[in-house]
C-alpha cells in the first residue's frame, strides 16, 4: 500500500480514472452491440441509421484514447461491411 500522502492520492485518482475508462469502454461495446443487433434484425435502413448514430460515440471514445484510433476505425469498417453485405 502507498506510504506517502502523495502516493495515496495518486492511488485514489488512478482508481477513479480506471472506473471512468471502464465506463467509456462499456459504452463503446454497447454502441457496437446496437449496430450488430440492427444488422441481425435484417433491416438495412435501420442498421444504416444506427451505424451513423453510433459512429460519433466510437470516435469520441477513440479521441479520448480509451481505445486506439485504429481499433475504432476497424470496428466501424467491419460494421459498415456487415451492413453492405446485407441483401
């Protein structure tokens, strides 16, 4: 355990940031899940609208460096490909 006041404060701050980052990462996973659910439902128009709505969420989380920007880009690309592949 931390011995100095400074180290105790850093431990508190680190835990608070860890929880905040975990919350944002959960938002990211939820955004991706919403689009996948729309794709699975089979309605291309709804899936497209959902992807457009969730792209800003994905980008915002990547801008905060919760996930790497390439990971976010890859997720968006895979979702868009899934929508394009729909009949």
